[in-house]
C-alpha cells in the first residue's frame, strides 16, 4: 500500500474507539472527536464548494448528524473519520443537488502527479493537462472516489466504510476506475505506458 | 458532461481561519434542541411509534365505549346540582324498581332506574328531605348514540315525574296536617261566683298536644254532656295557649285539681254547634289526608310519554330543585 495514504495503528484505533464509546454514553464527550476531525472535514468540504461560509455550514451539519446518529455507530475496524467522511460526502452531494451549482475540483500538483503515476502515465506536463481534462469527463461519483483516494488520502478500508463495501471491493472498484481513466487518457491522445503501477 | 470548476493549487484556509468556525458549544446546543424535536417527530415518522400510538388510542376508545363515561351536562349546573355527585349510576347496587308495573319508595338522594321497553331506561335522582315529594325542575337526557347530554322538554318531564311521584307517595297523610282535636267547653256550677271566667263561658277549647297534660277527652275529664265544675282557673301561657285548672270535690271532702293546656278555638252557644264545627274540621282533614288514588294506567302513561319523548338508548338525568 502506498505509504502516503493515512493509516492508523491498532493502538490509535482502540484509543479512538474509546473516545467514541465515551461520546456515545455522553454526547458532551464528543468534543475531542470534534476537535480532532473538524479541520479535515472542513477542508474536504471547502475543496468541493470553494466557499468558506458554505463549508462551515456543511461542516456543522456533518457533525450535528454525527452527534445525532452516534448511538447507531458501530466500530468496523475503520477509523471514525471514515464515518464522518461518509456523512460529509452525502452532505456535499445533497448540497449540489439542491444548489444546482457547478462542482469544484481542487487539485494539488503534487497529488495530481501521484494520480498520473497511478494511471501509468509519464509525469509530464502534457500528461498532467490530459489528466485534468480526463477528470472533468468523469461522473461526479467517479470523481468523488478518486478525490477521496488520492486527494484526501483515505485508505481502502475507509473507502469501504464510506461506500458500504468491503475493502477488496473498494480496491477492485479503484482499479476499474483507473482503467477507465487510462482509456480516457488514450482517447485524449496520450499513449498508454507499458508497466502497470501498484495502487 | 458534468459541469466542473477546476482549481489547481488554490490556497486553502489556514488553521486560524478554520478555528473561527469551530464551535462545539453551539453544536451541542443545536443538538439538544434538535433532539427535543426529534422525539416528537418520531411519534409520527417512526412506523412503530405511530402504530403504538394508534393502538393506544384504540384501547382508550374501546375503554371509553365500554365504560360510557359520564358527561356533565354543559348547561346543567343549576341550583341544587351537585357536580361531585355521580351522574352515572352503574347497573348494580341501586334500588331498582321491582318491575315494569310496580313502583317502590325511593330514598332521598338515591338513584333509580326504571326499565322501560322502548328506552334504555329512566334514571331519576331524588334529593331533599321530602324525597320524591320535592318538585323536579329540570331534566337532561344522555343520548348514548350521540354521546352528549341534551335537555328534554321540561314540561313533559315534570308531568311524567309528578305522575311517578303520585305512585311512589305513601298512603299516609301529609306531614303538616294533623288530625283536629275535639273541642270542649267549660261549665261552672255557680258561674256568677266567678266573674273572672265570664268572658270564657261560651268559649270552646282544644287540647294542646305535647303540652305535658293529658287529653281531656281520652282521660275522661271531659264527657259529651260535660261535667259541671266547682271552680276553674285560667292562666295565660302565651302563644294563644292557656292553662285550665279544674277543681272538683274529692272523696276526702277536699278539692282535686286537674290541669289541661288548651287553646280557645271558637265561640259557640251550644254543644251541637261545637260538634258541627268539629265534624267540619275533621272532614276537611280527612279529605286532605287521604292520598289521591293512583290511576290504573298511570305507569302506562308514563311509559307512553317517555317513549314519545326520548329516542332509543337514552338515559334521563333529573336535576331536582
């Protein structure tokens, strides 16, 4: 697995699970989890809305729903953040459905290069431009999947938690999506690379 | 093709700017407010809760149907209406009338039910020391189909209840009427010797019951022919009552005194006139004391009136004066 992706050790997961259980017993104890994940969720929302106030509102909704449904949360081995991202993804989709605004793709050059490498393309400027065009051809749910994996650096276990699938299914889904990206890159005029890269 | 806006390496808000939006206190307050609303929303959103509430409402409705809870008449509170008293009488433990063609005395304040063929019943409540003799002023009927009290025609109800009252009334004289006492006169042997008694020579007296003295007629002190007395002393006791002290010789040669409390009632020249007056009073008393003979079809007419007046399944609640 690519070391760039965020992972939590078992000890971290157990400590986090203790925090979650404390919050389930007493909602006031949700504050540590709120403080720990607020920035990540806020930035995730900001990158997709490009509006600080809207992001703040959506972020409040995300944590409010998390607090409301916390008694139903069950630990599945994935970090608690995966559950928060699942709520955040739903909130963002609901926001764009209602607002009928154009979706925002916030790209970072470093992570874009990584995505290009994952797609077996040379890290050239042409490949970068082609990738940007290809990303705009993807469906919103496909783009969302790539964003969570490559720009939010979520693990497959977290992706599985978000989409309600197993970790292996999350990997298969990602491979198929990268194949589609490659095909679109070829369509855009860039020749495919010879060697596949590990995801 | 989806509509996207692409930003490359656009600067993100720093930790300080993000911290401005972070407010766990506000989030928790919103959460508490939402959870309060959430509880009430669940009552109709959650199918289980909704079904539970529906079942509970059905049970309450069935219990209501089974028990027929009393409904206090909206316009009923009137003088003498005791809201604490039960307006609904259960079917047991009541002085039921023994049969459709018979009546019985009802105790004051008691509830009674008269089973009638075309109605669910006649419910009466009698109060006051006079019991059934008290006039009844207003009546309400509880319509079991409409579940509401409704006033019934007062005149019809009063007629009906007065008719029932005659049947229930015992065959005894009215309490305030008393059998008249036989009057008596006082004759003196030598009236000229007692000028102080002159003004009572034609007076007829009536013994006062409860005065502590004996009835002169029953004790034999007075006879129709009338004894002649040696002496009579009259003492005014007030309230129109006098004490008559009769003196006559005894066997030992002395005088025996007998006292009678009496009231002067009229002046008559002869004993025949006094007897005629007494017979007149007696006849008047007997006429007043005898209860009116109930008509043979009284109860039948009561039923007819009620049948005409009240629909099926109606309870009648009567508010006495």
